C-alpha cells in the first residue's frame, strides 16, 4: 500500500498509517491531532468529517490547521475545523512552544511583533519560528492568523453577531482588513458564509451560543462534581447538568452557562449573556482551560499507566479531566481560605468574603448569580477578620492581593512551573502545597504536584503506609509531564461515593477532611 502524499513530517503528526485508519473510521480521539487535506478539492477536514473519504492518492496530512492553510487549503464547511480541540500536548506544560501558544491565545501577536513573543518565552526569534515549524508545521504568525480566522468562521456560522462585531471579536483592527484577509484565505467573503444554510443559533437575541469541542472520552459529570463541591453562592451555580457564573469586568458584568451539547456531540454548550464582542475569544479560551477541553486523554493515559497504582484508575475513569478555575486571584484566595479547614468551611468563608467585599449587581442575573468576586484592589487593605478569618490568614490574603498589584506574582502564560512556584512560595503564608494547588487550579498546569497533600500520601501507596513528600515526589517523576492528572485521579478515587450519584439534581457541597497549614495537606 502506497503512502499518501505527505509534507515534511512534524513532531505532532501521527504516523500516516494511524492517520489513515483514524480518518476512515472517523475516530474522534484524533480530532485536532491532525487534519486531512484533499488535493483534488483544495479543502482540509477533521478526521471526523462525515463526507465520503477521499482517495489515498489525493490526501495530504497536516499536524495543524495553520499548516494546511499555509499550503493553500480551505477549511471544510461540513466538518468545520474551527470546532476541533487544541493541539493537545503541544499546548500544555513548560516547553517554549506550549508557552508561546498560550500567549498567542491571549492575542499577543495581534499588536506585537514575533520578537516580543520570543522574548516572553526566553528563546530567539529564529529558534521559536523553527520550533513551531518543526512541531506544528507552521510559523507562529501563521498559527495566530489561522486561529483568528477560524474563530471568526465559528462566529459567522453559529451567531447572529454583525460582521463588524465578528471582526472585532476575532482581533481584526478594521472591517476592511477582516474582509480582505477572509476572502484571501477562504476565497469567499464573510457575508457569503452567512448566506449558506446552517444550524440556527440557539437562544434569544440576548444570548450568544457557541460550541466548545473536545476529544472523547470526557467525564463532564465528574467535572461538575468537582466544581459543585466548591461552588461559591452568589457567584457560581452548579446543578446536575450545568455550570453558571457571573463574569466581569465590574463596569460591564455578564454571565455564562456551560452544559453538555445535545445529541451526544463531543462538545460543551456555552451560553453567554452580556459580554462585549472584543472579550469573546478571551472568554472561550478561559473556559477551554477551565474545563480542560484541549487535553489528549490517550497521551495522558499512556504516560500514567506505567504506574500500577494509576493504571486501574485510568481504566475506571478514562474521561477524567483537570478542573481549573475562572480567575487566578479567586482561586488563590480560596486556596488560602481553605488552609486548616474543610472544603465546606472554606466555601463558607469565601461566600462571606464575596458578599462583603465583592461588587453586588444592581439586579441578579439569575437565581444565585448576584455579585462578582472581589478584585485584588478590594482586598489589598480590607479588614478580613470581620468575616471570621484568623489574623494570619487575613494577612496572607492581603499579601497576595498586594503582590499581584505590584507584579511580584502573576498568572502570566510564559511562566514555567518552577518559576511560578518559586515566586509564590516567596510570599509569607504560601507554601509549596498552596503554590502547586494554585498552579493546578488557576493555570491548569498539567504537571503541578502538591506532594505535601495528605490524601495523596495515604492513597498512593498500596501497603497502607503513608509516604513522605520526598518519596511521593520521587515516585511521581515517572508521571511527568502529567502529574496533576494523577492527583485528580487519586483524589477522585478517594471519594467514598461520586457526588453526582449520591446527590443527583439536588446536589449540595460535600466537605473534604480538614487539612493543616504546617503539616501535609489534604485535597482541596
């Protein structure tokens, strides 16, 4: 059997035989890991495209949508490559490409040159370009341009937003520039895409609905379980089927709801109320991180299954993901509030803090969505002992708020895990457990590992003897770069009964065991 036409292989492109099998079987596990370009039509597709499979001799495989577009191919209007999950392993961790991709997601190349991106990740401009071409098959500017165009294509297809607002949401400086770029890349004007038959958007004129795709398997019920036990009344609502929350800024607040997409499609449904068009890409990127939608379960399982303790957990819950949080400051404050107390007690303190120092809405958006979480400015000099915090905890919260305002700590995408942890543990009241927990929940860092966690130290060994943090770190070396996923699996396995099964539609938070500040910590 002759191999299909294939460009120079990239590090992210599976072997062509794997690609062949995946596209013929329409295997969703490979969605976003490669794209199939057809030379006879000039179109590139996802592996799950429902169209009849092209002849082998007409197929070219690419590891990234930007590589296919750089070669002159247009995205399929049927399978819609803009719905593919992200690049999996290349978007995660401390590698220069992963950190650069996160900065591109934040829009850095929209108003800064490639040299600025290279400087932020600590490599030379030529080296960064070489790494991108080697790993993804396209240079950084190509990845940035494709990302903007595909997001615009999704908005044109799924929403009623005016084309001017679509251009703004996708990061284009002007409508003329957007129209020109779109026409050059896709050989049609944006308005022509609007004229094609497509699925009508859901909701009323005040609700914007978007698909957020993922690679199966995905345990959405387990994700909701984790978030439900920590949901902050007044700011968040988590029921049996969805997650909702109030979002800033204070000047123009809005709210969102995330649920499973109907019909078993491998996507979550995002319903947005009130955000400005310019914030849409930022919001979707935050949610993709928060719900861990770009993870590659196969790669994670392959790395962690080498440990006999983790292998059965991965087989039991193959769709378990790493739950992150909406806002880094909120997560860090809540981590501090959780020191020495149970999850339920920490949630009570966080509720008091949000009600006392957060911005109340003039009118609740919906039941349970009544105010914003307080900003660093609001807590930097606040008297937090009035809500029941110890003086030490109050000082730590204020210290973190001031450190963020002064730039001593941050949640910048180019930080490596070691750099992030070192900056945070330099603050009074912040130890390695808290720093790694914040890295897990605020950054979604796949390799964060709170080795001082008491649950991990008791649950990882199978002989009933608690491991020391040093021994646990040594054992976890084999789990890199996915140690945070091992943490989530062990924590989940340590729960006596899955919350979704125990509580159903009337779910209420379940407390975790108390944890100490100066001693090994328990899972938060």
